[in-house]
C-alpha cells in the first residue's frame, strides 16, 4: 500500500525536522519526506491523509504498561490495551510481566508475542520477569526470554530484594543485550503503606509511604548496575532525591536512564480531597517539591522518558478507598494531552522535547529502530490537534479500565490519527 500524509506540521527531533512536510510510505515503511510537497498528478496513492492544521510526530513508545493478560482479563486484555494505546497515540508498548502466570519464560514471551500478532493493533514488546514467578528467589531464563523476543527484564510491581540474585540477573541482562527496568520500592520499608507519608496519611488514618521507600532502592540499583555493567532504566520515579541520584549516575558515566509518569508531575498529594482510590498509585502522589524536581529533571535531560504505568482495574475493586483498593490508574489515553497541557503549554518543555521523552528516548532505551520520521523507518506515526481544547471522558476510553482521576479535565493534545506500519489503527 502506498500512503501519503500531506500538509502536516512535523515535529521530529531525531531527524531534526520541524515544519510543513509531506510523508510518503510504501508497504509500511517511510520512503520519502518532502518539504516542497508532492505532485499528486505524477504520483498516485492508495490512501491519503490531509493533516492540514495538525501536528505529525513519530509514534509514542510506552516502556511501562500492564495489559493484565493472562490471568486478569476482566481488567484488561492484550487487545483492549493495544486499542487504548492506539487511542493515545502509542504505536509500541511494553507490557510488564506481573501477569498470572508471570511472564517468566520463553514460552510465556512467545505466548504474548503470538497473542499480540493475532489481536493487537500496535506493536507489543514484552518484558520478562527477573525471577521465576516474580518470587525473588530463583532467576528466570533471562537469556532464553531475550532470544524469544523480550526487550527487557523487570520485576515490576515489586523489587528483587535479594541483592545477590538481582546482581546475577543484571549480569545476564547485560549478556543478553537488554536493559533492566527497575521498580524501586524497599518492601521492608513500605510496610502496609497506601498513600504518601506526611499529609493525607494522617488525615485519612492510613499508613504512609515515605520517599525513602523509593530512594533507597534507586541508590542500590544504580550501584548494582555499575557493578554489573548493565543498562538500567528506573521506572516511575516520583521523588526529588531520585532525580538527584540519576543526575549523579549520569555524571559518573553510567548507562542509567529514568522515566516519570504524567500523574507524578500533574498532581500532588494535596490534590486528594477525599478517600478516593482513583488517586491511589504506586509510587504515590508526592508533595509539591517532588513535582518541581521531576519537572526540572525532565527539562534538563536528567529524566529521559515519560511513561504511563497504565494499570487498569475493575470499578468495584477501586471503590474501596485507599486502605482496601489496589494501586494504579490507567494512563495510555491521557498521557499525551496531560503532558502537552501541563508541560508544553506552561513552558516546562518544548513540544520537541516532549516528543523526545515519548518517542525518541524510549526507542533509545530499548535499542530499537523507531521514534523517527525518516526514510527507512517504519511508518509508526501519530497525528494530533494541539490547538483545540477538549474534555477527557472515560466513556470514550478503549481500555477496560476507567480508574483515573482525570475524568472531566479540560486539555489540549487530541489524537486524531495513529498509524502503525502505515496502517491507520485509530482515527478520532
């Protein structure tokens, strides 16, 4: 199929393009990017998209999602999660291994890949567990999972608390040529904490989660990555000291990257007005000084990536308040408009920098040829209206999850088209 996207304003920091261009793709691959436009009399196309007044960017890549399949299909499936990703402008997503059974073997990696080929409209890049069953005791077949198609390993949902086991896993990840995606949470410190310590824990009479719960493991994992020589990516960082530690690691020349989720730079614990578990996530919403430092880290290139930690749950299980509801909110369908509205419109980032955080840098973390609108790259493209305000409405979500505090928020950054390998997989 021959595709033309015309009259759009491209923002692509990797190819250093920003301006009006036409894009031609054939059989899913970009073949030409033309500044002067296309002579449609001399060229014919199977499909044309007129992007007049719209912004064209490389498809977003989410390093951190929970698709729940297998084992928790009532929350989300590979199919519905992929549809939600397309709705949010994501063309590639990395599902975490905390399924049931855990994605901890070659067979489970193949299961996810095969299921995705049948049912997913976006690229599914599976992440394998560090230990068998995510029990933290015995290493999973890290080399085998990488050979089967795992793009990284992670124990997300928890940390590997046995340092010796984790170090060996990191060494195997280095051998396999894949990064370690680290969930930084000291479970001996977190106890039964459910909300940020210091303000709302006292108001609601529930156990708090201190910044040290995250900071201790961030420091440990950086030291261990230095020892192992592996690539380390720190997931959902939420504290000011996490930013400081990542900065030190980079200054030390370590191959360490880090991500921030939109909920951690758009909200603070002060925004929680009632015992409403739509605001319950892990790590929790922090105080304003943490948010300010996260934004500083994003602007200054300390924090490399914006990911969602998309974590769908059933409505009933999220209706039980902070003490009894599971952690997590959905994020695939709100990440770009929240980031654009909060960061770009407020002068915290340029649009080009936001594209770096959501497309270019995630591809670099994984070491894959994506995140760019240029000849020879797959036609994974997102087209958005960034000028007109709209209201986030959970009833329009493709995800099974409705657990979000952002329902009713007025934002800009509405996704109009998502293309994967040159095929339109979402049209708004």
